[in-house]
């Protein structure tokens, strides 16, 4: 129901109270005045009647009608009252206003009845004779213990009515003025009471709307002042608490959103209470801001997660599982769900934490792949060595030519084993040591390139391959010289290995705006584009047979990549199948 404003409660009440008071005053005073005048008239009439009685007793005894009629006239002339003299049988002996013969028997008149019974009779009624409201007083005339007649005095009430009317008019006029003044005064008083309350109400509304900048006026009555002061204090405290709550909320959200782990909190009905950025990213939640309040089924289209949360909400203990989510990337999420407890230790939902273990899983896979690859690479030469030694032991040793041939093969496989192990050691050194641990020095690149070419020169000569070096004389870089030389040896070695006889290999160093680019270009067999992406992986070979035949370990390019990374640089390859390839190492300036 719409509550009335306090003004509309006060003002009408004041008006009603004033109106009731005035009406009461009017009614009481009117009645009192009426009664007063009636009493006065009655007293006057009674006194006159007693006086007249003395004078008419004698003619009454003798029933001298004429004398009595005259007496009535003469006595009435000296007074304002009408005088009527009546015998006990009701016959009118004389009347000052009318001829007694014209008047009927008066025995039944109430005042006469009373007088005949020996009392003073009084009556206020309408006179049919005079057509007016009259007050009658009748007194008995006693002679020797007997009522021998009645003297009645009467007076019309007209004068008194007029008097009372005029008094009532004045009271009414005065009352209306008082009513008007009371209305104005009540209006002022009601306003004075309601206005500060209205102001407090407006202030309270602003507080409720979150505007704590305003303060209520502390002027007015004691109650209003203390109410305003209390509300101002309340606003201050509320503002303080609100600020604290907002600060804590922001801190909590900042902590949650900067967490690497995904965090999801749901209530007991499975509606989302909170969801951080990481969790939204793992499950590709498009608008995480609008997720609050929605059900998990609606936001997370992952049945396994929905079931997991269901089990957490049903049970008491912490649950764990691993979820795999696939969209742009594959996420392996180690998931822990536990009950969310409220202030009184009552369960209010569940909180789920997602730990991204994808990298760990990838590394585990890489490690197991690597172990398998290494074992495989080592197994081939070892099997060969074992086979040839067994053949030698079985008698081939006795044939010097065969023995020589077999031992050379064994030596070749041993070299291969050695090369693989050297490369593996090199890789592991590169993986363990970062840029900080390397000895860096300013070295001229032309010198490094010539040394590398020299190492490969023998092989190149065998295949009649020309190696060209193009490098500005003064070009130098802050590098680890042996490692850069090793990278160049690997690249030039590959260019020679995978080129046909008589081709040319070009080794270049170019200054670029943000660093130096080393490149080795050959006119060799080239590499089909589908292999390019994986070329720098350990043990990845395009043509396994040719690589083994050429004494390759499958680790050369992986080593080049690690050397480049150790210098903060990158490697890249461009190749056209059947035409040749260019391998580049980019070394950034800093
Ligand atoms: P490998 O010891 O087998 O040469 P690398 O890691 O050096 O191992 O090279 C990986 C693979 O890349 C090689 O097996 C070869 O198939 C291919 N490759 C490397 N360099 C070249 C090149 N210049 N031309 C064509 N193929 C190349």
C-alpha cells in the first residue's frame, strides 16, 4: 500500500481536532446559554406568579370572574408576562391576552395538572392560542389546605430564541476565524515537522543509491538533529566499509585473474559464483564477465567437467582428475575440486582449480620419444658391430683380407657411435647452459666462416663442390666463437652432404637493421615443404638412408637451433625441392 506523506497525516489530524473542539464548544455553549435563559425566565415567571397569587386569592374563593379578568389585565400591564387565572375545574377565570370566554378548558395542560396537584407546574411548548413557543409556569392557590385555583404566568420564547441565535452567530463567526487561524497554524507546524523529515528521507535515498558525498543538515529539533547526526555517521561508516569491501574485492579479483591456474567456484545448484581468466581461456568461455549466475551446463560445454563438479558437490572430500580440452590448443588440466564452506562451516558450493600440465605432458612425451630415438640410433651401429665381431670370432679373423674389411666396418660404426654421443653431449651442454653462462666475445665473422669452411673443405673437394664465402671484412658480433663455428660447420657440412657433385655452396654474413644474418645456400637436392616444419627436431631426417650413408646423426640441425637460441637468435630454412636450400641463423644485435 502506498504510505501517505507525514504532512498529510499531521495536517488533516490537526484540522479534525480543531473542528471537533470548535463543534464541541459550539454545542456546549449553545446548550448552556439556552438552559441559562430558560432558568432565568422560569424563575421570573414563578416569582411573578407567586406575587399575583396573593392578589387574586380573595376573588378566586368567591369565583368573581369579572374581577379576576380585570385583575389579569391590570397585573399584566405592569409585567412582561401573560397572566391566566384558572379555576380548579379548568375553566379560565381571566387572561391578559384573550377573553376568558374564548379560551377552552385548561385542566389538561401539563403545568395546570401539576399545579392542581399542589406543585409548581412548568411547561415549554407551542401555544395553539397565540401560535408561538411559550414558557408556562403555574402555581396553586391554597385556601384552608385546598387548591382553589391556579395562577399561570407565561412568556413567549421568541425574544430568547432571537437572543440565542445572535449569540450563536457570534460563536460561529468566532469559531470560523479560530478555524482559519488553526488551519494556517497547523499548516506551518505540519510543514515544520515534515520538512526536516523529508530532507532526511531524501538524504537516506541518496545514501541508498550509493552517494555518500552528501551530508544531512543537523538543524531542527533535538530528535531530528540526533537522527540526522546518526544517519551521517552511518553514511560515513557505510562508505568506509564499502570502500574496504570494494578494495578487497578488487584485490581478490586481481589475484584470481593473474593466477596461472584456472579457478571456478559454483554454488550448490551448480550456478557460477566466480570464474577467472585462466579458467575461461582453458574452456574457451566467450564472455566470462557474463558467466556469473549462469549454470555450468550453459557455460562449460564439457560433460566430464560437469560430472566432476556434480561429484564434488555430492561428496565431502577433495576430488582430483585430469581433463583434456581441445580447441585451438590441447590443454591437459590437472583438476582439483573441493567443497566451498560458508561462515558457519555449511557447504555453499564447490571450488575447482585447474592446473595446466600441458607443457609437462609435452615434455614427458618428448623425453620418451627422445629416449626411444636415442636407443634406436645407438642400436643400429651396436648391432652391426656385434654382428661383425661375431663373424670375425667365427673364423673370419683367419682371413686377413676379410678381417681387415670387417674391422674397418666395425671402426666406422664405432666412429658413428662416437659422433652420436658427441652430438648428444653437445646438445645436453647447450640445453643446460644459457646465454649468461656462455663466454661471449666480440669476434670477426669472416674469420669464423673461413675456419668452418676449412673444416669442410676436404669433403667438398672430394665432391668437387665449391664453397664461396661472402662477408664484409669488418663485420663482427658478440658471440661464443666455437659455438658459431660449430653451427656453420653443421650447415656447410649438410650443404655439401646433400648436394650433387660439382655444385656451389655459398656462405654469407649480412648486416641487418636489428642484427646479423648468417646463411648457407646450396644447389642441392632441396627439401619438400612438408618436412620443413619439423626439420630442426632431434633425429628428424628427410632421407634416412642418405643421412646414414653420409654419416649423419640426425642431430646437426637441432644443435644449430640450440646454438642460435643460446645467442638469443633464431633459425630458419627456405628450400625448393630439387633446386636447393638456404639455412639461416639470425643473431640479434643486443
Ligand atoms: P643429419 O646428420 O642427418 O644431416 P641434420 O640434423 O643435420 O641431420 O639434418 C636433418 C635432416 O635434414 C637431414 O637428414 C637431411 O635429410 C635434411 N637436410 C639437412 N640439411 C640439408 C640440405 N642442405 N639439403 C637437403 N636436406 C638437408
